[in-house]
């Protein structure tokens, strides 16, 4: 199955990953900022004598910033250039290439160029802020293609690696989620200092374990206006959500776009993929509880969990792809699905952050009306329920406890693509491909 959608998509006939979307109107720049969060300790951090104001235990956050830029004659970043950034993720002044497995995993793709030019001059203007929250233990640039694509359409995107409280590897527990949630808020604060950002419009885009962290961050940080979660762990670890104590999906009022991977045997596979405490995965459904914010759920019918990351796809062997493969959806189909994820993400963000009418119309149409081939996705939308006017009004990102919801009506139409029409509004729940946790532990790619 291949996708043809005017000049936006190309027909893919390859066994490797290709990002099929075309760049937007802006050239893209990339800055790498080595900085420390001095308010959160990181005992494994090395001494840095060049920064005497920073304590030895300050948390290192190598921060990548993609942004709209002026056109540059500079050489664009390659896959290999991104991979080399992992040499100095923790030890900024002491590269450790021998500890960087990404160099070997992406060796066959290392010369492939992307779009961003390092340190290109900023384009004029102020742009909405996106924080990208990577999967468990992963690098900040695991979805560099998507981040560059969004920047080319007028967004500033910031990302840092997924790390535990005091270890480079993420931990599959509340401490790990809380650490990444704090990193998200740190990046939002830092973004306000940049000359090209509009910090009044902020969203978090995430994959896998980063989805749980983005939920925790949004529950605590009222600056977050919307969430995009690609098969995020908030759906698969409701027990951890419940144990947090201060994270209440039923009180959230911000819009959520949630992509699911496909796994018809998800319930049967729970025991196989989850080796932690059973309490972590037992609890109320986050998506079912998301009733006070718009919820757009997209079931990607042919996508396995690793296929939401461009760099994980590039490092994936043919054997690993076959192990993760959904039914008879092949590599071309994975490229096609990934491209549609990018396009729907862009339109969701344009609708809710930029309040763009054409993006809103795009989301209201059925997949078929948008040119999506048959059997690639199903969509459901659930609009936010209203609150009794006698109760406290909504807060940004939250709703006061005790507010009484009023049922919302929606016209539902069924076809080959499930789609729920709701007039002027722009959510639901569907399926999956592996229990999403720290990627280093599910070994989704080799």
C-alpha cells in the first residue's frame, strides 16, 4: 500500500525508512545548548570547572532547538551528525564516542541528509513552543524528522534526552516519570528566554514513555495548552497515573491527540511485555477519563510501536521489522503511516495553538476526505463536556474537583474509516503494538 497525495507525499518503494512529508515554508535551523538544571540534582554529573556557578550535582540537559530560520548555504544535518550528539549528552566537554551505540546502529544511514542547518540565523517573528518528550532512555533527536517538519511550519521545538533521576537510563517508575516531567517544565521556562518564541502557546509532543511524562507535566504546569501523544505510556500504565496522587485525567481541560499502534493481542501480551509490578498497569483508563478536554484518537491500523520514531526505524534490522510487523503491512506502509502521523500532528497543533480555520476543517473531515488510503487509520473524536456554570470555571490544563459534567451530543458516522463528526469542534480510544515502556527494555529495534 502506497500513498499518493498530490505533491505532499511520494510513492515509497524501499526497504528503509523515508520521511515522505515535504518541508513547510520556513528553512530550519538547529541549535545545541549544553545547560544544567541547578534545581534538580544529578549525582552522576561530572565536575565542570568551566561553570563554577553550577554545583557538581546539577542535572545536565543537552537541549536541541529546532526553529524557523533564514535560508542558509550551510550543510544540513545528517543522520550521522545527529548520532554524534550522543557523544556529549552528559559530559559536555568530554566526548565518549565509545559509549554511544547510536553511532553503530545508524552507521548505514549516517550520510542521509535531513533539513536543519546548524546555527542558521533566526527568521523574524515569534512562534509557538513545542516540547518533544522522547521515549524511555532515548535521545532527544529520536524523531528529528518530525521536529524539523514542525519547525518548517512555524514552530520552535525543544528537546532533551530521556533520563532517570540520577542515571542516563530512564527508570520505569514514578521517579523516572517525575524527572522527565520536570525536564519538560524546565524547557518551557528556558524557551521563554529565546528571542523567537511565543510562550503563550505551548504544547508537548511525545512518544511512548514520554507520553506518561507529558501527562504528568501538563497536570502540574498550566503553561501547557495541548498534548500530542504517539502511542504514549499514559494509556498503558494507568496504575502509575493513579499512584502519582496529583495527576487527574478527569480534570484536564486541554486538548489531546492520541495515536495508537495496532496490536490485536494486546491484552494477551500484557504479561509477556510487562515485568514490573502489576499495580503499575492496573487503574482507570486515562483516555476514558479525558472528558473535559477535546480528545482526538487515531488508531494507526498498520503501525507497530517502533514505527512512530524515524530514528528507531532507521536503526531497525529487517529481522526486527518482521518481528514487529503488523499483519501484512510492509515497510512502504510504515513510511506512509508515519507521514500521516506527521500531517495530522501538524494540523492538530495548527488548529489548537495557531487557531487556524483550515487545520480545524482538516481535522473535522474523514480520513478518506483527506486522502488517506483505505485501511490505514480509524479516527474518533470526543468533544470536551461542559461544566455546570454553578461550579468553579475551568483552569488552563485543569478543572476544579467536583465540577459536574453535562453530556455532550455528537453525530457518529461509520464507514471503512471510523470517524466522529462534531461540527465546529475537533478525540476516543483504540489499539496497540507492544507494551510501550522504556525502549531500551522492550528492545524494539536492533
